[in-house]
């Protein structure tokens, strides 16, 4: 399986580039957008609520604890980089593909 461009290995596990669509109808992964994983969340972008929703959604999809996923770049932007502890890029690609 080929690893998508939005995923890369990191010392702690992997990094995922995401493009967030806040205030969506439901929480879901909606494919790829401009070299990033497109993530839709129902939470508004105010007060970091969308960041928390993205972290929780990705954690549940990858089967890791919520604390294992953190936004490391782009706290106030739609384009973000997530750090996922304990999961390599190949495993993350397999989990996000299914």
C-alpha cells in the first residue's frame, strides 16, 4: 500500500496534514484536498472547539487515545498538522483508508 502525501513518519509516530471544514453537518473524513486529508467537523472554529473535534475524530479512526493526537501546527488555521503518537504512517494510511 502506498502512503498518501498527507502522511509522514515522525519520531513520536506520524504526522498528518489536514484541511478542516468546521460547522459541517457531521464529523467525517471527506477525502483529500490539496495534498491534505479533508476533515469535516460539526464544531465551530471558536475557542479551539474545532481543533478538539478533529483530534477526537482522528483518534477514534486510528484507534488510539484522544491524548495521542494533538494539533502541532495551525491552531487558528484550516490547514493543520496533527501529531499522532504510537502509530506509524503505514498503519495510519491503512486505518484511514478503510
